[in-house]
């Protein structure tokens, strides 16, 4: 399969890469909008957006311009100095949200690591050393550092890495009684994804998030929303908390923020931010001018009301398309769930655990779609998706299902 002129192939991966991933058999070399081409020039319709990252699609002109303009001026200067793009970005995020202060880093996991450290520090500063317990949800995903996999609620990601940081408890997502039982005065933070992503595209019930807010207020705990996947327009609001009308104390954002350039943010209020002082937390690359320039451009686009309204409209169309497929294959699928352009096509009990067979066949058919767990086909396409992509995606999905069923 080696294309002429290319000295690396998929096999090179097995030879020289630490095997934490099992990438597809082809190597993408170029992308534009929702299309990707591989080494052999084969085209794919990309409805995966690099896992909810490419909100504006591959190589959007405005972002490429922002990146190259800044690349000619200043890439990196360290946090011994501040820089113009990062201050502009912080100002925009603060103006648009509940937050008063922003901290920048390079990945969702790092933003959550900062959030959890801040919550512990804030509780310690204000209530002494015993208020340190963190409550989060089963099936949650918060990143891959030791602290964030521990707060995340999936044993498969902590197994073998023990001992884990202590004082972290997990409760069933959307279970109000479990939350009441678990949240006491020794809790410093309650952490939740308003829409669980990796765990299977599960939206929180509005009453659940409202109850978490009340419980946090009663017990002086911080409510942390991990909006790394569901934030920044993904469900049709700038941030998911705005859809729910429940304000967190700390919010983390990443994925879409850089449209593929590694940048992440932790947002919080003045009173909480005070617990981080010079030296208590830091990063070499966080908030560098190059990443911030990109994020400024992305944010300016996504935060437009017309852009967000279009996400809602396209989300409805994509949902209708997936529902048509689910209805036509009632044996295979149990239904569709999610919000906005964060949707999951759920496998039936009969085909339990077999979603990966469909996504693998989809690649053969030229369609890139994702999994969320073993039973959900995840759709988190670029937010600039158009009707033609939804139509082509449905056609390719149907083709994939037919080929797979007849194997
Ligand atoms: C992807 C994701 C993360 C981790 O982000 P990285 O950039 O991979 O560290 C954290 N939380 C949620 C909800 C995510 O979807």
C-alpha cells in the first residue's frame, strides 16, 4: 500500500511507535473541511473531526491565516512574560462566561488536572486540610494523567497504575439520590461532564445538574464542569452550562478551542482563582502566543449567535438522518441520543459490543466515524457540517451496515 515517494507506511507505526494506539490501516496526509485524503489519494468523508476537535473542519482558511500571521511574529516567550494574544483570549472567555479568570494549558487532561488541584487548594486554604474529597461519575472521562484517570470513572484506564491518588469517590451519572448520599462537608469538588462523551454520549438531566449545584452550595464544594468535549458550540450553545442554566465554579475547555492546535483553558471566579498564586501551579507552553492566536480566531467564529444557531439546525438534521437509519435497522440499533452535534447511535442488545465492526467497515466505505464505548457510534463532526455531508454520511453508513450484515 506504500504510495510512491513515501518512505513511511502504516507498518512503520508498529516498528517505531509505543503501541498505545491501534490506528487505521491508511495514513491521512491532507484535510480540508470535512474531507481527508490518504497517502494513496483516496478521499474520506470525515464526520469524526479528530474526536470533536476540528470544530471548523480541517485547515480552515481563517485559522490558517491567524496561525501563519502569528508564526511570523512570536511563537513562545514563556510565562515570565505575558503576551497580547493570550490576554485577548482571556478577556473574550471571561466576557462571554460566568468566569472572572482564565488559566491556559495544552490539553483537556491538563486543564482538568489544574481544576482538581485548584479545588483541593481552595478547600485547604478556606476550610483546612480535611476538606479534600472529590466526587465524580462512573463512565466519566477527564484525561490521562494519573489524577485525571483517577477522577474519571473508568477502571480500564486506571488498572495497572495503582497506587492512585486517594479521596476520590464515584457515583452513578444522573442519579440524584446517589449524589445526595455521596456529597458531604468533606467534599472539595464535584466533577461532571454536562454531556458524557467517551462514556457513551449521555446528556445530564437538567434536574441532576441543578441538584449538584444545590448540594455543592450546601456543602461549600466546588462544582466543576468538564466541557472539554461538549463545550464551545458542540451542543448548540457557546458552553453546555448555558443550555442547562446551571453555573459551575470551574469550567474546563479544550478540544475545539484550538481546532487542532493544542490549547486548553480552565475558567473560574475571582474568589477561587485566588488560591493559585505565583509558583503554586504552572506550565511552560500554556497560553503561548501561537496557540492563543489560533484560539482567538476559533472563538470569534464559534461565539457568533448565527454560527451557534446553525449548529442547532444541523444537529437536528443529523439526528433525523441517524434516526432514519435506526428505524430502518431496528434489529441493530436501539436509538439515537445526545444533543446538538454530539450524537450517539446506540447498538441494540442483540448486537451488544459490536459497534466497532460498523465503524471499521465505514472506513472501507470512505467514512470516518467514532466509537464511544463498545455500544455507541459517536458522531461529533465539524460544526461547519453541511446538508450534503449529512446526506453522503447517511448513504455511506447504510452501505457500511449492509456490507457488515452480509459478511
Ligand atoms: C478528550 C477529553 C478530555 C481529555 O483531553 P486531552 O486533550 O486528551 O487531554 C477530558 N475530558 C473530556 C470530557 C474529554 O472528552
